[in-house]
C-alpha cells in the first residue's frame, strides 16, 4: 500500500532566507487551522512533525478521507522527488523541447539520462548545475528544467505533507501568496 506525500517546494527560497520562510509558512498554516503548532510523531523520515489541524479540509480538493499523518518542514539544499517511479522526460527551459529519459517500456535512455544524473549530483553538492539541451544547444539551469508530472524540484524549502487528500489549486495559490508570492511547485509521490 505505501505512504503518499505531497511536497510544496518554494522555488524562490534561498539558503539565506529558507529558515525564515519556513517559519512564515508554518505560522500561516497554523493560523489557518490546517496544521497544529505542536509537534508529534506524525511523519515518516523525521522524529517529529505537525499533525493536521481542525480545519485541514480547507486545503484539500475533496474531503474523501481525513489525513492520517502530518507535515514535515524541510530546509536546506534538497533534491525533492516523487519517490517510486521516475520522470519520463524533462523539458528545456529555453525551447520547451522534451528530452525523453525512458522508453515506453520504461527502459532508461542512458545517453539522455547521463547529463541529468551528473547535474543532479553537482547541484546536490554545490547548489548550481546546468544541462545543455540536445535540441537548441543552450545550457539551462537545472532548477529551470520542468519534469514530467513535476517529479523533481530543486530547492531549499519544502513543506512535505504525509497521507493527505490532494490539495486544491486554491489552497496552493493562497499558500504561495503567504510565502510572499513565491513560485512553488507541488511534488507528489509514494514510498
């Protein structure tokens, strides 16, 4: 069965302001009643997280079921990813050309993956990396490439919700505004 997660990644957060933005985002979520301020054993991969608040339903598309786990706030350079599976393709930030990374049978296309694997490792180590598009031959910052189903995001701040119903677009927009009108992306997946 596994556990599902949704991570709202703030793509504008810098290493210098990630901690302050994390507090700002958490304060907003608590004030809205979406999560509780107290921390409990309610998330995977961390000793403590913030359990769902009394008004958690304000954040979700459909109230099919109540969240069973909570929120983990992640600060620091992180490669956020969808867990099981992978992205079928990445799209160039300059020309929007799609670089297929897998065949229809889910066999990795090694020549296509190699520059991305190298760039992901470089970004993880240094916070900077680029990939040259095979179509337009322009180098694009790894963080500007888009991924099939938003499988990857690279950033310094993520709000990781475990086992919640899908978030509503309205909630995601309000949360981005609460972070200072920052550009965010939703990375969802399963472990």
